[in-house]
């Protein structure tokens, strides 16, 4: 089959790398791609926001499946436009993508479907936000309603931090309601957070792996939130019993409610879960593979990814299976100096022998300049490795990191620390 992959980050490089291994694949195109994706796909200049151009390319090149990597084109309704032209798409329509596009939408759905999640309220301006804080205990969880590239969540330990969060979300400290702006305030949930992925065609639900991400920029989970500084899979804390509870109490009610309300969900559904004393509760949904969680899932996935995705897109998910290697995969994000505030671009990168021992370097924010690889974003590289345990995978990943020359870059040195401590209690 001919496949078009849309996106340019580390998630898309991981998808391209795995799709390129599919025995059913004939040609793989990617737009806009990156230098890493160029090693396994034909790169195109194609704007995902230009729906007609995407349809035209698919029709001219006999594209059998479009895989939409990032969330913005999904929320923009590209899936709707492609399906209207009878082109198979892996990813939800615009209405279903509201699960990620709007925190408010998801919270209201949880109310209707009796899905366990944090207590919340919605506010529409700075003053409403401050007034609503009295209904919650510190720390306050404050979220921008719309897409925020993984960085629109604020954990405010005190009122000044909450004020700053509201100013950042609403762009003002005035009472005026800013059109289109909304924030959600949630109770702070205690427990350990983990990610659970499923594929669904609106009926069938296919479990597709677990992972644990590291959102804070600093070691020990300190500092501001980022798009993710590293991840590992599987997440042992998300036991088979807890996974089944998450399906029964969170994911199945979501899929059934969306279908019943005329918004059937098709694609990958990524549930961020808090494992509380009362059981798993929904933190948030994403309508695409996580980044960097996708990288560790693809390192473990066995079988034909293109065939699995096409079956999902065609409503035939019940006809396929997903098998994952038992080994752990762990990835470390190498970011540019200044990230997440203001990343320094242009830093020279030399990968050296990073992949010599079986590790894989996925490109995220890279570019070629005068024939040399340079940093071109905040999160620049994802260095992934496998091992018989989190401890072993961590060791291999950091050995690969240390083989890379990237003077203007940095990384956390403790990815997987929770599970490493559990695996090595004597330390």
C-alpha cells in the first residue's frame, strides 16, 4: 500500500521508521518530515492545513492510507475532508478530536458517561479564575482549554502562581472575558501517573501499550512542564488488572458515548491516567500518539503497523492483533539550551556511534544546514534503547546519549527513575 504520513517530529520519525518495516508497504511519503524521516520516507512540501492540496496529492499518487501524526490537523478537521474524498485516514474526525482539543469537552463527557476524573470547574476570565480558587485546595491544577503543545497545564502551589497561570492563559489580568479563551481548574489528584494507549475504530478497542512520561524539564520532576523529556514502556505500575479497569470504567464508556452521540472515534486514543487509591482516574485524553511515548511503543511493537492502521481506518480493527516485545524500551529527549522557554537553534549535532549497540536516535527538531545536522527546535533528539529491565534500558539509552556531540543541548539524567528505584530497592 501507499501511505502518506503527516508531521515532522520525533513521534512521526518513530512512526515512519516502523511503517517502513511493514511488509504491506509499497511507498511511504512524509510531509514535511525531518532529516531522520528522510532516511525511510520520500519527503514532500505539503501543507496539512491545505485540505484540498492533501486530497489532490492522495488522489494523484494512489494513497491508500493517510496517517496524521500531530493533533492540530486532527482538530482542524483534516480527517473529515479526507474521508469525504473516500481516502482512508488513521486519526479521528474534528468532532471526536475535541477529546484533546478541549479540556472542557472531555470533562463534560466524563460527567455524562460517569467516568472517574478530577472534580473541576470552568472559568472564562482572570477574575472568575481567582474567585473559583476558593472551591479548591492547594496545589491548584489549572489547564488551558485548547491545544497547548503539552505545555498548557499549570500546577500552582500558591495564589501568585495561580494568578500567573491565568494571565498566561487569558493574556490579561482584567475582568474582561477574552473571546475563545477558557480555563479548567481541577482538584489535585494524588497517585502515580501513567499512559495507556488503545486503538479503536469506534466499536472494537485494541490495547496498544503502556508508558510513563516525564513532563518536568528538571531531574527529580522539578521545573516547568514540557512536551516530555523522556519515557519508558511498558509501565509496570499499570498492571493488567488496572488496565482492564481503565478499559471498563474510562475508555469503553468514552468510545460508546462518542458513538452514541454521533461522534464515533477512530484512531489511537491516549489516556493519561492517575492511579489513585480509588483506582484509575482520567487526567486527560490525547487523540494522537504521545511524544515521546510513541518512540518507546514503536521500539517494542511487533508486526505490520501499516496493516494495523489500515484495519483501524476501515472499521476492521477486530481482524488484527497487536504484539509487543516483553523488553522495556526507554527514550531520553535531548533538548536545545533554553527549552522550554526559548530554545537555542542552530547548535551542531554529530550522532557518532550512538546507534552502534542497537539504540535508535529519532529526530524531533533537527534540520540540515550546509550538509551538517543542526538543532531546529526545542526537543531535538529522542535517544531510545531496549533492555531486559528499565534499569538496563536506561543504561543503554544513556550510553547512546553520551556518544552524541551536541554542545548546546541538554537532557535529564534520571528518565525512568521511579521504576529503577523499584527494581533496585537495595540502593
